[in-house]
């Protein structure tokens, strides 16, 4: 299960932080200002998907880089054409003559996405972030990450420059029947995450699962049960969660078709709504959506819920107008 939140107030830098429940892992869509995030939260981030590198979507890079220095972190960064140069320019703005002495291993892996292919470079702190080619250029068919627990897809939207919209989808959602857990006298704890991973990996029913917890003496008693029995008793499997992140796009037929396709049946669509429909001309000129267009697109995608953001500062104090307009379009029959 994912928990997603905007990283800032909707009038400030856009972006969402998506946290995995029961896992020390998070994903960021867009890298706007994030100084207010705790170090603990920032260090959970493993993947970052940047729509495009206008300043409000990428200024958080330096802060994250600083927080990760001196730690064992591996970050996968994704972005549009030109992204490798953008990242290298940021890294190249600093002097790195002492980092080769660091004992930890901080690595940034950058995927620059093009219409039909992707380039991947790697930057290791211990090598003063010298660029290394991580892989031969690969084909890009819409999928950016495909793990056994989730996938991330991207499409290019027209924002006068290419802007990537993304969706993240959990493969399936494994629910724990807490009441049965209690009845069986089993504790809640990190072992449940390990159990879920085993199920997602498709391990066989006779795989032993260690049930462990920390008691008052900090000891970790272990009980071992077969995977099949736990699956049968305490697990309920439901379809996975889907979240979409759509920002910085003009309203035109091509963009609309791509947004609806990407965000199809999302549990939550985060979609930009910088302008009111009465200012549709300004929206068009600036290559952004209106609140009505955002609500229409979310409805046509069949999204269950919608969150709008990236409000133009001209509407400060009039946030409700944007919300009402978008919601009206979203809930229309
Ligand atoms: Zn923007």
C-alpha cells in the first residue's frame, strides 16, 4: 500500500512523496524544494522521477545530495532528454577532492529518458562523481521500473518542452488480517514485510517464515511457520494501488489522450491545476492546464480520487475557486 502526499503547499514547488507502508522505502515525483523534510524521510528515497528541469521541479537536488553525502545510499534518478547534462552540471558546481576517502558508498544512477530509448549513467561518490556509463542505451517502451512489488510508467507530455508524467502501480496488495493474527497469538512487526516479500516473489508454500519481535529485554524470540499456512490464515490479496502524477502540460488532444491512458483507473491522480478556466488563454500560452481541464481529464481517466496542485500565485487567497472548479468537472456525470 502506498501513502502519497504533496511535498509542499499547492502554491509552492510541486512534487509528491510516496511512501511504502511497512517498508523503509519511498519514491519522489519531482524534486522541488524539500528542506523541510526530515533526514529520516529523505534517506528513505530510493527512486526519483523528475518531470522536467524547470527550477521549481529540480531545485531540491542539492539538498538531497548534501543529506546523502557520507552515507550508504543508492538513488535512481529519472528525467527527460538533457537530464544527464542537468545532473552533471549540478554535481560539477562543487569541488570533490576529499570524497574518495569516504568509507561509505553513495551512488546516483541517472536514467535519461527519450521517446524510444534511455541512457543510463552512474556517479559514485568515492570516485568523485566521475560519470560512468552504467548500461548500453536501452529501448524505452513506457516502463521505467518493473520490480516484483511495483512498476513505474512514464509518458511524454507537451509543455513546449517534453515533460514526463508518471504512474506507479503496486503489483498486488497483500492485506494482513489483524484479528486472525491476534487469535493466533502472533505479533505485528517487521516480519510481516518479509512475509509479503516472500509472497510477491512467489516462494513455495513450504518455505519457512520466521516470526520475530523485540520483547522488553530486547531479545528476539523466533517461531517458524510455513508460508502456505500463513497465507491461508492471515493474508488477503487485493489488486494493487495506482497513483498518477501529471504536471506541466498544455491542454491538447494528444496530451489528453496520453494522460487518460497513463492515469487509467488510478486510485489517486495528482494533477496540476494552475489556472481557472476564465484564464484559459493564459494557461494555453504558458503550456499549463486549467482546473476544469484537470478535473475533466481525471474523470475521463476513471480516477477514484483527485488532488490538484501547482496553483498560480495569482490565485493566492482564492484556492477554493480552483478546488471547486476542478471538483465540479471531476464529479460531472
Ligand atoms: Zn512547473
